[in-house]
């Protein structure tokens, strides 16, 4: 079938809106009509060419909501008409990782997902007879996409897709990092570096967890108002200080914060985030995705004196098990999604979403089909 899609033909170039061909779902696969998709910084990162796993031409996008159109052989957990959120972290329930109870990093489709193909090693997308690759197992920048059954969370059909698509990545990642990775406790102090969709979701999660002081840090002060709305108690612009930001945070708090979160993808800030963690027990969670080949560093003394360096993908959330409940939480107002959606636009204007992100003017742009 034909599908309108925004295709990344080359790194560093705008997406092109074209009609691609989408092949039917094979065994264990599902054809989904995407109705809405957010644009996450990770899409911009891959489009920039800095992502070692980036393959072109590809259909990017991994923060979507849609409706099942057709299922391949053997698919039992979803049927046509079901409302779904595609998952870039699958959950098969069978693999070593799923069974461990220790992680959400299912490996069922990992090897092929990273290569931009479906589990049988081929792609369902093509343009003028040439293959177009999948992205993060989701490819939500195509109206019709094919996703592995294990990469779909079935959610309440009454949920607002313009908002719950954000549970496909940004908001879930931030909330999950607080709850599953850092396990923030009532009264704990928190520092959040980077106030995009991820960082603001961390603040919302910290507030929900009953954190005491929540310090929001960004070089773009226009983000502070929303950060305060979500629960930030202090807002700090590193540019207002002539000393390293970690020193500023330590001085503000005495011994540093109980938890810090890096939500930018900057290895220098990752170091600062670790070093502003409390002596003896403070921990720092890396969420940001750094460029290919970049490395983190600090003095080992920072760890010897009790700080912990952690990281998280999709906030440690098991998508098929947990997303349906998170969608219910959003519908009941326990999770706030509306403030994240600062812009909406039709697919034809998707490049504008990237421009707004790079200009620091949006939190999330949601594209509709
Ligand atoms: N681990 C995961 O599962 C996961 C999931 C989603 C996104 N990510 C990553 O999280 C990061 C954030 O994503 P986003 O969509 O919120 O991005 P975004 O671009 O919307 O937000 C980043 C924010 O960081 C601020 N910033 C930039 N440099 C800074 C600095 N030196 N000091 C302080 N603030 C600075 C920017 O002003 C901006 O507000 C990206 O690296 C993205 O790839 C990771
Ligand atoms: Zn994302
Ligand atoms: Zn698994």
C-alpha cells in the first residue's frame, strides 16, 4: 500500500514528504496507522548524522500513537481497531532480560531493530523500488508503519492520541527515570540538567515522588516558567555563574543533591551532574544520548566517596506491561501531558518541528496525519 511519510534520505538534510510503499505485515508483525507523533531530540540526533546506528534512507519517529490496521500470521495480542503505542524498547516476556525482573532491555528484536530492518532482516518500506529503513522499531513518521507485535502497547481507545503519543518516549522516560532508576523518595533533593521534554518529565516525576528541593538547570531561561509549573523549586542558568555548575549546585545544597539527571546528551554536563551528587550516597542518572565516540570522565574519587553513576533507556519502563496503566493515569489527570505539547502541525510541516526544537522554542511538537 501507499503511505505518506517524512523520509530522512540523507543525514543533515530536511525530511522529505513523499509517498512510500509499505509491504503487508509478516508473521509476528502488525500494520499500524499512526495518527499522531511527537518529535524527540533523539530523532534530531539521528538525522544530524551523529548517531552511529543511523541508517539512511529511513523513516524516523518513535513517539507515536496509532490504530492497528492489519495483523500478520500468529499475532494474538492485538487486532484491527486496537489503539496502540509503538515501543522502541520491546517487551517479549520470554527473553533472558524480560525474565530477569531486573531490566526493561528486552532483546527480542534488538539486533535487527538496530539495523533498521524487521526481525526477518528485510524492510517493509520502499521508495521507487529502493529499500527505506525502519527506525527504533517504530518509524512513526509514516502514516502506515509496520511494527513487531512485541513492540506494541495496547492502550485505552478513549485516550487523547495527541497527548498519549508522548508516552511513547519523552514523558515515560523522564517519569520512569525518577521512579525506576533513581527511586526518588519523599523529601529527596533533585537536580535536573536540561529542560526539554525529558527534563520536564523528570521534574513532574520528582514532584509526584514527593521530592523536596527540585533544582532545574538550563542555559535557555525561557524553559524556567514551565519547569516551575511542573514543580521546580529553584531554576539555575549556568551562564549566570562564573564557576562550574556542579560547584554552584553543591554550594546551594551543602553537600550536593540526592539525585541528578542529565537530560541533554552533553558529556561535560554528565560529569557536572555526577559531581553535584551528594557525598556518600548521591546518584546521577544519564538519560541524554551523547554523540558517537564521546566518552564520560570524572575523577574516580567521586565514586570512591560514594556517588553512583546510573543510566536509563525508556526510564526502565516495560512498555507492554506498564504503558496501559500510564495512559489511564494520564486520562485521570495523575500524569500531566498537555503542557508538553507546545506546538501541533500536519505532517507537511514536520521540518518546522525540528527547527523549533533547535531554536529552543518548543517542548514537544506533535505532528498529526
Ligand atoms: N535514554 C533514553 O531513553 C532517552 C529517551 C528520550 C530522549 N533521550 C535523550 O534525552 C536528551 C533530551 O531530549 P529532549 O527531547 O528533552 O531534548 P531537548 O532538545 O528538547 O532539550 C534539551 C534541553 O537541554 C538544554 N541544554 C542544552 N545544553 C545545555 C547545557 N550545557 N546546560 C544546560 N542545559 C542545556 C536545552 O536548552 C534544552 O532545553 C537527548 O539527548 C535525547 O536524545 C534519551
Ligand atoms: Zn525519544
Ligand atoms: Zn524480551
